[in-house]
């Protein structure tokens, strides 16, 4: 961002991207004027006349950056003040408005747009677009990431953009070479609860008893909470039930919409369905429910409860 607009309206409910857009404006102003003062305000707490006071010329000629977050909560009279200001902004001030979109505060959005504000949209990425987000974050660090590694990182860290961005930065800092591969992701993130839980769930539903038990013990030894492992087991089994019970005539996007999963995950679950029947899935889910109760205080040994659940899941796999 070379030069900050006098008034910038950031619209969208993705908090991380909205924060990033705010920081970009602040950085652009401070690149020109390092002494610019930032006033960070919440919409519901802005008083009438406060904007006028903050944007008034300083005795020392310093620029001001006024950030108003949750702008949908601005009082009606303050909205009118902001719209009027946007039409004739002060020379020594930059105003940034963050609005989540939606109906509330729409008069503000429409008013400042019409008055000439610069608009930045920060839409929440769809599930399929998060891989593109990861690739872009890594590219911003001067590196590349393989498709398999990007997928592994998404599964390991989850869909929160703030955590994904931090993970990309950490990987870029800690690894060598131009390209980040799947092995690097596994090396740095296999200790996270999500990775351990999902890995155990995949091994169990695929009938790989020895490996699943080994991963359970390793996860517990490295401090993974038993309740997170139970949650991953339950999630893996529910995915089997959803895909296995879906109408046979559904394909592609219709199936993805029906079961609430991205296509890549549906493909993996389909591969895992071999050897599973409705009765087996039901028995496995019951075993996981028992383990859930035990790891939450109903049993004396969470490790034993988890291993017993894994044994039952693998044994249930042949039930048709």
C-alpha cells in the first residue's frame, strides 16, 4: 500500500484479514510519517464530536490515524458525523472504519462509500480457498509449498487464518530450501493435538491397530489432552457415517453440500469405508462415547480408556 487514502472502509467478517488491512493502512501512513499517532476506538464507545476533535490539526503538525472497529455499533448521530467528514476529510488525518458487513450499520457503509471512501473487502475464504491462502502466505515469505504440504498444514492447524498465517511464517523461518514439503510439515506439527488426534483416528478407522495404539501412547506422552483424541476419533467415525449414509445418486458438489465436507475429504473417507457397515460404525461410536465419559472424569485411566476404544473401533470395522 503506497499511500493511505484519507478514509478507508474495511468490510468483511474475517477478523484476521480485517486486522491485517488495518495494519496495512497504519504502516502506509507511518512509512511517510513515523510519528503518526494511532487512536484505536470501538464503535459503540465513540462519542459525538470525538471524531472532529481527533481529526483537528495538531499544534505540532503530526498526522493522526483514527481506527474505528465494529463501526456497525456507531450511534446514529456519530454515523452522520462520519459520513459528513468522509466527504471533506482533514489533510493531517487518516480514518479507518472496520465493518463486518450485514444489515446493521448499513447506512454508514452506504454513506461513506457515496462520500468517496476507499473500500477494502475482506471476505472469509471458502473451505477450498484456504489452500490458496496458505500458498499465498508462504509465497509472501519468499518460499513455495507443495500441494500435499499445504493440505497437511491445513489438517494440522485447522481453518483459523490467524493460526495458519503464523504456522506459514514459522515454517518459512525454521526450514531450509526454497520449497516446503510434507515431511517438513509433519516434522514441525505432528506434536499438535489436531495432528495427533486425526492421525490416530485415520489409523483406527483403517484397521491399523498397532500403529494407532503407538500413536495414542506417543500423543499422551507429549501432553496431548485425551479429550482431543476422543473428539478426533468421534469425528472420523461421524465422517464415515455421513458419507456411507449419503444418497447414492449424489455426486461432486451436491454430495459435498449434503455431508458438509470438502471433496478431498470425501475421497479419503470413501477409501476408508471399505470393511465398514452401519452396525460396525454404530458399535464404534458407542465405544467412543464411553471413552469420552471416562476421559472426562468417569474413569481412573484415560490412556486405558483410549486404547480400549481404539481396539473396539478396529474390531468393529469388519461388522457388516
